[in-house]
C-alpha cells in the first residue's frame, strides 16, 4: 500500500475548470473519501490519480515517487466504478483472471479465489454466470476482482450508487468490514454524505473544483470551515442566518439572539458588524413558552411555518423576521398536536453549538 500526495493539481477541459489547485495528502492504509455534489470534479481527480487523465498543472506522488507521467497500466491501482464492467463468464473466472495474469499456479489461483470470495461474501455464487446474479452481487464481484489484482491503491468511484436503497445499506456495512480486513489505502468518491461519514477515516469536501475542507467525519460535520460544507453535510444541512453585531447584543433584524458579551467583543474586535450564524437543526430546542436569556445560550423568537414528519424525526420550519431555519425534533419528545403551523415559538441553541461565518467570503470566523 502507498500514501498519495496530490500537489497543486488543476485540470481544464476547454473552458471548464474541473479542478482548481487541489492539494491533498492521503496516508498509508487510510480510507479517504472525496465528497461533493455532481460536477464538482471528484471523478476527474480520481482519474488523474489513476493515470487515466493528465493534470493541466500539478503533480501526483505515490509515496515519494512522482507518478504524474507514469501510464495507468503500470501505476498498480485497482478501480471500481459505479457501473461494473465484468467479463461475461462465471463469478469464479472473473476473480481468477487477474490472479492468472499475475502468474499464480492453478492451485494458488483456486485457493486465492476462495479466500477473496469469502472476504467479499460471494462464496456461494462462484459458479454462477455474472448475467444471472443480482446488481449488488455484481458490484461485489467487481470489488473481488479489484482485490485479486492486489494493487497498492484502491480507487472506488461511487460503487454503491447503482444499488437499490436496501442493498446500499447492506453493502456499506460490508465495505467497512472488508476495508478493516484489507487494511489498504482506499480513495472513495461519492456524492452521498452518509457513505462518506460512515466509511471514511477522513473526508475531503469538494465544490466547483475546489477542496473546501479536509477532516475527520466529526470535524467536517461539527466544525465546517465554510458555509457550503455546513450546508452540504447533515439532514437537513446547517442553518445559516444573517445577524447584526451590535455593541452588546446580536440581532436578527430587530430581534435579539444573543447577549453574550465576549462573543460581540470578539466579533467586533475582528471588524464584523454583520455575520452569518450557523447552527444545526438538531441542536435547537423549541418551546411555546418564552425563553429568557441566560449565559451560554442563544434564543430566537419565531413563527412555525411548516411541520414535516420524516419517519424517524420531525423537521419544523421556523421563520424569524424573514429569516428561516429548521429545527429537528425526536418524535418521542414531540406530539404533532403540540406545535402547530402559525404558532409563536422560542428556539434555544447552546452557545457552543453556534458558529460564526464571514458573510463576505462564507468562511468560518471562530
Ligand atoms: P459526477 O458525480 O456527476 O460524475 P463529478 O464531481 O465526478 O460529478 P466530474 O465528472 O469530475 O465531476 O466533472 C467535473 C467537471 O468537468 C464537470 O463540469 C464536467 O462536465 C467536466 N468534465 C469532466 N470530464 C470532461 C471531459 N472529458 N470533457 C469535458 N468536460 C469534462
């Protein structure tokens, strides 16, 4: 296995700048996710690492070796795509072919096919033709074939996207187990935040060809460095509201949100008169009785606009002087008769769960 260094990589296709000065370091044995919306440049970056695409600018290193000009066939990587491309033969042969081309003897091939099939969980369908197996099993065969190549690096491009929702959840858990046993460097491209958050050691969040943040799942979820990262992660994404920093209060339009002196002094000393406050829907406590200000919490008065039942939780849309935000409520602590559309509510947020962002560049201040 190898470490991977992406050093100031840019890529243009005509007028489209798919990657803008991307730098990343992926450690040996790390499960690293590249997460972002469609078109943000994830696949282009993966193809550049594989050697299938040349960067317009920048270099790629495997350990200390500069591989930027090394052809794909000799980079020793295995790629698994969203749309598997299997040989039209049995599952067994699909796994055996890469082993044979590595020069293993027939008995070694047989032993290894059985080992890999067991690891991936397809030992019972080895004799089946790939045309006759389920989509989830096909993706497992593609993974087994990638493992058979025994590469120094695995590149996975949305391997679960093609699966139905139930198979996806099962395969996600399977992938986690397989990675633990493989202990190999894996770079995993996805637009699905749950996959990235549950599988990866670290995540790079991308938007419009730029890496907005790199961190552990907890870091990127709890402390987004940009508005985009906060908004993109979470169900629903982080709430952002513009607020005025006054000498001794923080206000949304005319309404006071915070009275914590240290907060305004700090923001004003940095020259901010307006900020974006960011907070997650699940950190808000909603009440129909007025909340008083006390140290360590912010209070936003508002009116309930919409109440939605999402299956395992409720989402309440609250409006406060034109600003809208979402509150997430556990059904056990919520009865739909208790909070109704049109009602006045007080929403409290612990101060340590409120983040401040610069409205000019959308970057986190604190
Ligand atoms: P998706 O999840 O939809 O595949 P992505 O994040 O993987 O999206 P890329 O496929 O890397 O994004 O594409 C990034 C940008 O580069 C897009 O605007 C895309 O249209 C453009 N692009 C990618 N490959 C090419 C190409 N071969 N020729 C022209 N433009 C391309």
